[in-house]
């Protein structure tokens, strides 16, 4: 683990634990602020996660520590600040640091994909759903639209749900009545409550939820049947989502593997596009 990022080392500490929703919020906050995590007081962490200070203490005990001070000492060992862990590294400006952080997120994703089981299972679920609803609101709407754009080239019925409001549940109902049995969701910070509510509703209607989120402890985790994490970059004013986008393309590839006529559909599209002179290059 020495070559992994502080966020990856923190996530490894929490994975496999049976955490309550409140404890998942605390874990998610620590992963998001991995560089600062070893130096946060229990009060600061409670404010960051939006929970009570006693909840932070119970979280530490649930992880097997005597209390939060013992957990914080452990965090300083497993997830030191970047400056401490890489004091000999050359200095980079803020833009370079943001790019390098994204490269690290992609490395982390590559390591996660060594186990192909979750992606292959997701691909089968998505390929088998007719129609296939794809949900993503606010920051995640571009991820949902991009996935839906390419998925529609090989899947016979893709329905992108990228607008919230009172119609969202109606559109989930319509997809379910039409035969959908799975829903693809992209969930990125700051995790709109509407997405969490929509996933809970979708599962209540019998849909299997496949989610790409920035952390295995994101608020959508409790409403996802299969969640695959891909970290976002937080070094700029607005988060960057290279790893979630890459994971979306990986899931598209896995979905194509589950669609016997995917290649034929692509070839048919290419032929039509050529006949229409659709592309300039």
C-alpha cells in the first residue's frame, strides 16, 4: 500500500466493515479529505460529516479503536499528508498537482479493476434491462448523458434521467412498467438528496441499482445493489471526474460483451453515418 494515495489507504481501512449510514458518512468525509484526515479533531470531523461528536467516537470504536484519538494516531501512520509522504518529490504548481491527483485516481481505479467480477456482473445487468434507465443529476448529469449517448448505439432502449423534479419518480415508474429491471446511476459530490431518494424509490419498485460513485461510503451506497467507486479530483475550484468517466466507459465495454448484437449495431451505425456524410473526419 506504500505506493497508493492517502485516500486509497483510508478506503482500504474502511472496506469490509459493517458501518451504519451515519458511520458511512464519517468514512466518506475522511476519504474526501484524506490529506487532512490525520489532523482533524473529533469536533471538526463531526462538523465536516454533519454528525454529532459522540457519533465520531462510536465510529472509531466500531473500527476497533479505544476512541477517536487512537484512530487519529493510526491515520497518521497509514495516511500521512502528501507533503510528509513525498517530501523529496519535486514541487508542482496547483494545476500540475490537480492533474497528478487525477492520474493517481486512475491508478487506484486500475487496481480496483484487477477484480473483474463486479464490472462483469454490472455489464450483464445493464445489457439485460429493457429499457435501461441511466440516472445522473447536477454534477453527474454529464456522466449520465455521455454514458447514455454511447449505450444507445448498442442497446435498443436507453432512457437518460438527467433532470430532477416531480417527474423523476414518474419516469422511473414508466421505465419499470416498460420492463426495466436495472438502473444505472452516476452519483458525484455533492450528492443531491434527490438522487438518494430516487435510488431508494427505484429499488422499492424492484429495480437493481448499479452505481458509479466517488466513494464506497457515499450517501447512495445504502440504496445501491452494486456500487463501484471511482474517486474524483478535489484540487481545483470544481471537482474533476476523470476516473468516474473512465469507469463509465469500462462498464459500456462490459455491457457490450453482454449484448450479442452489439458489434452488428455498431457496424450498422457506421454504415448509416458514412451514407449521410455525418462526420467531417
